[in-house]
């Protein structure tokens, strides 16, 4: 099938990805602003670390969806007007670079969440490992890592222009680049997150009596809650890893037949968009401090709107 025959399917897929990206942008931007407002407003809150880490996740999702939206607006224009090419050289590769950086930021920011929960449960006596300043520094380091790990892909020209898709990406046929960059973007943060959960679970089970008896009642409740949140982060990570399913199918077809289906990259982006909008909504439920803030804010406005006015009668003698 040639590109002219596939014009309508391409347009439908582009429109779907644009719609899903817009939905994710609206939700993640709203929650990010909401969390940032409360971080500024409640400077002495004991939950500031958890909130800034949640804001970091939403920021990574927001940037990823904005860059994906920009990419597919160009693709939509190319398909709807049947343009020959939109390749602008290094700028095309830079857009792909920044998109991969932001996607890796989503996975690495989840790893920071897992590290924080591990410190709260296992190293709960070491307050320095739970300080707000420490995680501010770690967030900066996380983003520096995300920018650095993708520089080789940019310098060695791993981002190729896809003629039928009007954007740059690492090609499926380049298995070495796919493997190396996949390990850096997904592998390291996934192993870190799962490792934090398994280590925390092992410590709490093996040393349950010693660990729990040295905690106060409030600390025990907090530790159990953090362990639940950590397990949910791993589940959400599994949802994010669903983007690999179409990639694995495509690679299987390619290795079996030597033919790359036209829908390979589009299916990846649709699954990516679906998983991100699902995670964007789910994270607000998974993070208890964000959920509690929303509930408290809702109840506050509810009471204000339903305030009872009591008439005062003044007797004048």
C-alpha cells in the first residue's frame, strides 16, 4: 500500500493521537498547577517532599505530551496536504531528542518516588534522607541524567527521518540503537523502581518484628501506606510499559518476514497516548497526599458555599 492509499488511516490516527495528547495536557497541567500552588502556599507542610515528587512526575508527563502533540500536528499537516517532506534536518532530530528526554523523565521521576518511599519505610530514622532540599537536588540530577543519556543518540544520528510519518525517530530496523536507548530510557528506571519495592518488601517481612516495634503507631501507619503506594507505583509502571507491546509485535513481524508494517510507529504512539492519559488520571488517586489535598480543598469550598448566616437581633432599649 502506498502513502496516498493510506492517507485517510494516517489522518484518523493523527487526529486520535492529537486528541489524546490534548486531554493529557489539560489534566496534567491542571494537577501540576494545583500541586505547585499548595507547595508555595503550605511551606511548612510535612508532605512537601511527596508533593514535589508528584509535581515532578506530572511535569514530565506534561512536557512529553506537549512535544508529542507538536510532532503529530506536523504529521497531520503532512498527511492532510500530502506533502512530500517536512524534514528540517537537525531540528527534526532535536525534537525527537527532547521528546525522548521527557519520556525518560517520566520513568526516572517514578524511580525517585520509589526511592523516597523506600527511605520512609526502611530508613525512617534518617531524616536527612527525607529532607525537602535533598529531593530538590535529586530532581535536578534526574533531569540532568535524562538529558545526558540521550546525547549519544543525537550525536551518532540514531534519530532518522520517517518519510511517511513526517518526524524523526529511532527506526525499528536499527536493533542496536533500539536496545541501547531502550535500556537507558526504560530499563534503568524500571529496575530501580521494582528493586526499591522488592527490597522494601523484603526488609519489612524479614525484620517485621524488629522494624515495626521500634516505630511509633503513626510511623507504622505511614510505613504501611508508603508500601501500598510503592506497590501501586509498580503497577502504574506496568501500565506505562504497555507501550512495548506493539513494539515487540512489530519486531517479531519484522524478524519473521523482513517487512515493517505501515502502522508500526502510529500504533506505538496511540498506545503511548492512551497509557499516558490513563496514568495521568490514576496518579492523582495513587498519590495519597495529592488526593487528600484535593479532598480538603473540595470540602473547604463546599463549607464556604454552604455557610449558615445567623441573624443577630439587637435590642434597643
